[in-house]
């Protein structure tokens, strides 16, 4: 028996144990929580979404999966019994119902990352994971837009397309903004591979996808009280921050030094 299930087996197991259809990001969370996969790669949510989409696209009615709403799936047998008209259409291999996708614009993002969790230098490591246990990604070389916060108040909005995101943020640790911010958010345009490497900037963007992408960024960044939901589907490409290991090493050395000085 294999040491871990395949992606397809894992997805079927999670859906089979769920009393209702699930969003592919939630399917991924359950796979990680239950330990069904040890090798997650850097983009597990995208992998799950792409696996389901490919199965439906290539196998059609023989696929074990069916899409019942935007980004939400069920086992085909159960969905057929409940609703024989379930939708099975996919766009460009990415789960979508209304073609209102952000993936072609916002490839990844991080919210309220801590300034103190980065070892600041001209080429800092901006480390993040899509899920706990996934392969870490260094977003230093990312391009896009970013926000600086004092507490939770946005005090600065910037963009970086010709220089690395990490370099631009580093500059704000030594310029007039240096003492004014403690957290930052970023929205990146460069795609992320399953191995965690950053891709190339797209040559152009589909104008029809710009409006929903901009809306999603503003909803995420500003959190307006009257918006009842987060930016559509952006949750699937959010990365949680990892502290730079060098900071932990320095902390450990400081503890040892204090202990030795007391001896």
C-alpha cells in the first residue's frame, strides 16, 4: 500500500467524508489536516483545483467530480442524485463559474505580514506558505503592489514592476517611512510554480479580468464594512508568512549568550 494517497484519491476521500460539496481550497485544507499527502508542493490549493478541473475536462461524465457552483465541487454520483443538471464547465483549467477570475492577474498575495519577521537587507527573504506543510516560497523577487501599515491603518501604497518587491520594501526600512510601519501586505503578478519558483511577468492582461481583480485587491486591502465577502477566490492564492530562520537563530544565540553571562 502506498505511503500516501494520490491527489485524486485524497480529493475523493475528503469529498466522500463531507456531508456537502466543498470549495477546492477547503478540500486542500482537509487533505493537509488529515495528513493524506506529505508531498504538497508550493501550491497545493492550485494543484487540487487544477486536478479536479483536468479530470472534469478530460473525462467528462466519467469524472468522479462535478462542479456544483463557482469553485465548489462534489462527487459526481452524489451530485447526480441531488441535481442532474450540475455544472461541469471549466475555464482554462481553473475553477470558475462566471469567468470572474483573479488568477490571471493576482498570482499570489500576503496580508498583514509582520515587518519584524523579515531579516531586512537589500535582498531579504519574504517567506510564505500556501498551507502549513507546503513548500515555502521566497517572494523577494515578486512584482506588483504593496501596502504599509501602522497598526491596521494603511499609511502608504506603492507598486514595483521594475525592481524586486523585497528590495522595494527594504528601501522603506531606511527612507522617510522607516519608523512609520510595522506590517505590510502585497499582491503579486508573477505566477508561482509547484516547486515554489517565480515565473515571468505576463506580456499583457485580459481587460475583462482587470475589474474583478482590482475589486478583489481593494476589498482585501481596505476591508470595507459593507462588503459581505472577501475578494472573490483570492483566498485560494493567499500565502501565510514564515519568519526568516535567521531571526530564530539570532534569538537562540542571544538566549545562550545571556545564559553564559549569568554563569
